[in-house]
């Protein structure tokens, strides 16, 4: 697949088959993430891969209950989702990849964003689906979660991406036109 085709056809996947992605493919996707640019080339990113369905389900329940407990009621769509016992924050994906930054990171958020984008594109090119899970951010501050991940206290939580084999065809969603605020020549 050509790079631009990969970029233009990648889309978030929210329905996955239960079967696992082969370990070598997961390693290749992680390698693509590790090849992303990083501030001052510090290469500070560390990854946690979770394939244990029980742990994934427990993390989803933790996110749901924490969200509902702390919700101000403003996001009624999310509240309804979180109340649904059958809803998985991780869309029933068989694999979660969490990204952390070591303390030597000078631009951790940027580094993590570039890394996840690389992993998403690599996964798409390989025929897999991914979805960035923003709701998982609350896990980063929870000691139990960090213990499960074996993430050192000085490592900053950055992101969660689910990965798996899409159930059905990946639908490319329309994008807005490019909005350029200014173009100086």
C-alpha cells in the first residue's frame, strides 16, 4: 500500500473479531511506533501490551465506573454508553497497547502522538484495525493500573490504542476540507 493511500483510508475501528493478532505482527507494529520522531531523539517511549481478555474487561469496567462517578452530566451520549453493561470502552478488541514516556522525554505528548500514528498506519497497512481510546486516560493516574502495567512511577502515561482484526469492512469516513489559517509566501 502506498503511504498516502494508507493515510487516506485508515479509520478508527470499533468492532473486532475475538481472534488474536500474531505476535510477530504486534512486534512489527510496535517497531513502527518506536521509529517515530522524538524530541532530541531521546526515544523515551515504553509500551505495555495487554492481551488478557479478563484484564481488558476489568479495565473497561474501571473506566466506566470512574467516568460515571466523576461525570458532571454534560456528556449524555457518553453517560448512556458507560451505563450499558454490554459496552466495552475498548470495543472488545483483543489487544491494548498503552504508551508511556520515560523521564528523559523532552516532548512526551508529541513523541507519543507520533508513535501511535505510526502504529495505526502500520496496523492498517497490515490489514488490522485500531482505535485511539481517550477515555482510558484516567487509568494513567491509578496505582492499580500502573501496577498491572509494571509502569514505573516516573513514567508518564500517554495513550491507549486498541488493536485487532476488524469485524467486517473498514469504512473510511469523510473528512473536512483542509483548513489553512494562513499561507505566507
